[in-house]
C-alpha cells in the first residue's frame, strides 16, 4: 500500500510480507529519493517462552522450546541441551554429539530445501510463488520437495518424528536409532546428494543484484568440521570467544517499532552484525567437506561472500554439506553407544549455542539446586539479523528509487527473504510497509 | 458417497484456536470403530500434506481459518482435483491462520500444479478468535467443537461399516 504525503513524501506499506516464515511488517519512508526510515516491525508477544520457562524443571527446555518453531525445533532442542548440561557440569560423550549432529543435518536439509525452492527461488525466476513455478517447472519443485522429505526422514528416524522430535532429552536421547534403521536412510540421502548438487547448479545460474554489505559476520566454529551443532563464537573482525562469554559481547535492546529485541555486538561500534549462511560460510569455508567445497567453487563463490542475494547459493552449498555429513555419520556409526548420560541438577548458570539454519541460536539458563529454572534467555537468529535486514534495505531502496512501487516492493521482499527470517522464532507475525517521497 | 480415507487436523495445540484442527480430529478418532480403515492424523506443517495424502482419494482437512467472521463460525470448501474451481481469493482469505508462510491454501494449489491433489479434498475451517501463544481454545471455538466434529463425521461415516452417519 502506498500513500502520497501532503509534504510530497511517499509511504510504501506492505501489510503482509509474503514467503517468510511467520508474519510481520516492513515500513520504509523516502523523501526526495533518500531513505528517511526503515523499520522491520514484529508484533507478537516476544518473551512468552522465556517467562514460561521460569519455574519449570531443568529437564523440560528441550521439549518446551522445540514448540517455538515448526521449522527449526532441533536447533532449540540442541541449544537448550548444551546450556542445561553446561549449567549442570555435564559433558556428553562423542557418540551423543555425533547423533545430535545427524539429527541437525536433517533439520538443515529440510529447512534449506523449503526456503530455497518454495520461498526464495521464485524471486529469481520471475514467479510470484512456488505454485506458479511448479506449473511451469514441476521437476524443479519436485526436486525441492524430495530434498525436504529426505530431511524429514532423517529427523523421523533419529528424532522420533519430523516436526517436533520427541527422542531428544537433556543428556542425550531416549533411545539411539539402530544401524538397521539408519541404513534405510542411505538410499534416501544418496538421492538427496544428487538433488543438492542439482540445486547448486540451478541457483548458481541465477542473476544476482550487485551488492556488497560490510556487516560483521558472527558464526560458530567447532574444533573440527563445519559449524552445525556446536562451536566457539568467531567474528569477521577477528574476535573469538566461548559461548559462555556471548552475553558479555551481546547487547539486546528494545526498539519502539518491534516486539523482538534487536541485538548488537560490543556496543554496535562496528555496525550491524549478522548471523546465518553467509557468516557461517565466510568464517568456515575451510571446514567444508571436499564435495561442498567443490560445489562452492562450481557455484562461483570466493572464500568470502558479502552479497546477501547470494545466500541462496550458500544454502545450496550447505545442503551439499549437510547431506554429505549425514552420509559420513552413517558410515562411522556403530550400535552400542549409551543413548544418554545422567544430568543431575545443581545450582548454576549455563550457556549453549548451535547453528540454526538461519544462524546462531543462543540459550542461557539459571538453575537452583533442585534444578528449577530461575531465569531463561533465548536469542534467536532472526532477532539478531533485524538490524542487518534494515541496513540492507536502506542501502538498496535508494538505488531502486526509479522502480515502480510494485517492483520496489517485490525487490524489498526478496531482500528480506535473503535472511530466511523466521518470525515464528523472533516472535511471530511480520508485515511490510514502505513510505516514499 | 465414499468415506474419507484420511482425516487430518492442522495446527498447533499451544497457540489458542490454531489448535482446533487437532482437537476436532481427536474427537473423530475416538468415535471410529476399530478397523474402520480411516487414517486420522494431526499435523503442524502443511507442506507434508503432499506426502501424507499420497494414495488417498478422499481427504478431510480441519484447520483454523481467519476470514473476519465471528469466532467459531464453520466453513466448508471442496478443494480437490474433481471440484470446480473456488472463487479466486476464497482460500487466500481463509487460510491465514497457520503459523508459517507456506500454508494450507498454497499447499493445495501446489498439489494441483504438480498433479498430486487427491480427487476429493474437503476443508473444514473453524474461524479462529485468539491465536496467542500458550492460550487454550477460545470459548466460542471450544463451543463449536461438537458441530465441527459433526461436520467432519458426515464426511467420514457414510461408508464406514458400523458408523451410521
């Protein structure tokens, strides 16, 4: 919706932002072709889950927080488990970490396939959405659906079901899947690997607007491998610190136009920071497996990627990595590992983080001696990326001021989708409004 | 009329009236005799429908909808491959209650585009009033459960042995 203002200004307002997870709004105000204001508006009761967790038992956060999002429940479960185990002074054995990584690969495959094919690719191919894309190119959409289903199947075998896995508990799993169950995934994942490579070939041929953003990148970096289920925090400004020190660097603050807290790193002196595929890739491309590294090269990616529109190529590379990694775990897995370790409660504070498909998801819990949760903090990736999204729109809209309103709105929505915002996690409900002169 | 072979409630039970789909199909499940042959599921992610309804030619979906009508109002749409087209914005108007952008309406249309839409798909929509996190069903929606279940039952029962509608 566009309004001419009495002072000659103009407002573009899009009430419902299409093809993002959840709903919200974007408001952009222009005067004489200059951007005056950009606001990502998020409306829902934002801190419900943090308040809801207080007074609950230390064993409950994996199941409770998994309910926050139907797209990335594993991310919530893993970050919650790490944080509670940290508070209780427990370290899980390698076999449990490995099974967590396999479960998480399933979520990455499912989430990235959904976003690449059903939400983002239509932007680049000139379609209004996946339905129109499917009408002209059914095999393209079927490839995406097959990949998504492969991710769901991994989550079902490891997690017990695909939407909100029930097999995860603090300390590990209720039961470990047997090799006979896991081996059924092999043909599914072998097909998924072909589909992931086909995805890369498809998306790397898209036209990408020229754009380079200077945002500070923040991602996890584990001791070995590509960051998925754990790691230390590293930044493109050369900083590195343990997850437990994240709150010392992180500053969450309220802005009047959004119910989701914004976040800045080290006081925001280096500008907005962003998390997610571009940050993960740029800070960890040396950790990709051979297939994914070759795929990145084939997809035209250099060691650093600063064009937010190329995030779809990075997601395709990460699809190759997640499928390859799942197959690698199947190769090395043997039956016999204990499904969990005891996690007796104790008074203390614990910190946990993992790489949700959209970026770092941080949890912090304070427990009393009986394991009752006294305080909880959840920092989802979409909240952290709000300032970066707004900065991208500020940079883009002035260059697109000569576009008509419909085209401008479409470009803005596409730019927002670069971050695959999960408003369901950040809160819920997003909307887009642009006001221009 | 053939009985529905799949009855599926969409929604999240911890988001107020979004949980009406699972609540309604729970009532259907408890009324079905053993061995009825009817599959009853509750699901949150509409995109899984394309796989779940594979092999079924008669499907009943129950979901919360937001059209502006009073909470608890019941809607019924035939959206299957054999049904005549709906007015252009019918489902677009009526399918905003899902918690994710890729909702029921888009999934139905995606199924149609990919020739993966069952011949008969009936959507029973219950107008939502409150979609707050942590809320229970609102009183008007809770009061409509029995009528909604009856509407679904009529789709289900006619051909199931021992389930006189």
